[in-house]
C-alpha cells in the first residue's frame, strides 16, 4: 500500500512536469507568456512558490491543457453497483467499467483542434474557461471523479504548477538534439517514450534561494 501511494504520487507528478516543460519548449510563444506572468506576479527577487499559483491564471491554463492532452493516468476503473443503461446497452451489477481518460480529453466533440497544445482555451474568453479538471466536467477528468477521485488531486494542483514555474523562472532550457520527441510510452501512466534531455542555463543572477 505504501509503495502504491509513493509510486502514484511521485511518478505521475514527475511525468506531468516533464510534459508541461516539453510542450512549452515546443511552443515558445506560450513559454514567453508564462515568463511574462511570472515576472509580473513574482518578479526576480524570489523563487515562485505554491501560494503564487492562485494569482497566475496562465500557469493554471498550461497545467489544465497538459492534463487534457496527457493525463497522468490513462484509464479510470469503477465497478457497477446496480444495473446501468447506456445508449441501449445494459451494464450488469459487478461489471468493471473502464473510462478512457486519455481519449476523452482529445474528443473533437468537446475540444476544438483537440491535438493542439493551446493553454489559451482555458483563459477568460476561451471555450474551456469554465471547465474544471477536478471531476465536475466529464470532458476533462484527469483525476477521475466522485468519491473515488484521486486523493492527491489538491496537492497536485498546487505542487505541480509551482514546480514547473520554478524551472521556467530560474533557468533557460535548450534542446540539445531538436526536434523534441513527443511520443508517448504505452502504459497506465502517460509517460514519455524518450527521456527528456535538456541543457539548463541559469536565468536569474544570482539565483534567489531562500
């Protein structure tokens, strides 16, 4: 049990941060928007932290877009406790039901240009402005939904964007062998098929460590 909790909390967090940084490097305009927000909200005299996340809507939009395109968990599993009727089919009691979270986030019925990385869709005026990733909207369920939703959801929504923001704020990142490979590895976690190898250069001088 302890191993499951540790693995679920560390592997998915690291994977999401990798995807966020990789997508930003593939979209320099998005990276510059995030850096402009960081400079305006946090400045350069201290390192961004979790309390700053609530004041950074573009950072939150980058997280939501990453969770939409590459949710940490590919599937959510539930068991029917009573017969369920869906589109002419009956799902019997005790049947295991799997929800394809990965495909739901890329469904063209809900998302315009679903394969494109566009954090702006979650900004004010965007089509996804009112969509929340905490399980209240069926078109975006990276943590599942209901009483069996991921218990680490609250922590992830704070820690993951703060971690990514610190990497973007403090360092410039170079891709040594472009273009950046964005293929996913097959598995229960949406991991990168190829390791993310980058060259960091210190952006803030001196680095404002506490």
